[in-house]
C-alpha cells in the first residue's frame, strides 16, 4: 500500500515539473504601421479614419473625443510587447494622434 502511495506521489510531482510544456504565441489588437498613420488627414470623419486603421480596440463612452488602437504580443509566455495609438477627434473630425509604435512588428 505504501509503495502505491509513493508511486502515485512521484508520478504526480513528475507531471507538475515536466519541462516540455508548449506555450503558444499570443497576439491581440490592431497592428498599425507608420504608413497607415501617415494616411490620416486632419478633418477626416470617424468612418474615414476607421476605413484606414480598422475598428478601435477600446472606446470610452464618457469621452468620445478619442479612440484607442492597442496591439500586444507575447512570445511563448515571455515578455509582453505593446504598441499603443490614440486617435483624437474634435467635433467628430480627426484632429491628431499619439503613437508608441514597436520598432519591429513581431507578428507571424
């Protein structure tokens, strides 16, 4: 009986520490490039901006003067890389944007 308990315990702990666990790459959000952002012109409507950049990932119903385009990438459970673009509107017309782009888009 004791040998069976020891065998089950060893099997359990061996399964918990198995080094070959596969972790997938995770990417979420809008991948935007400098080329797409240069297509934006002051005075464009929201629908025109969305036709260039796609749908924003985040909207704030309390403050409709900005839209958020965020992209994150995590390779095999490692560091999370983030790209962030905030598009600003003045009276529902494109005004300007602020961007923190990744130097290199890691998407596969």
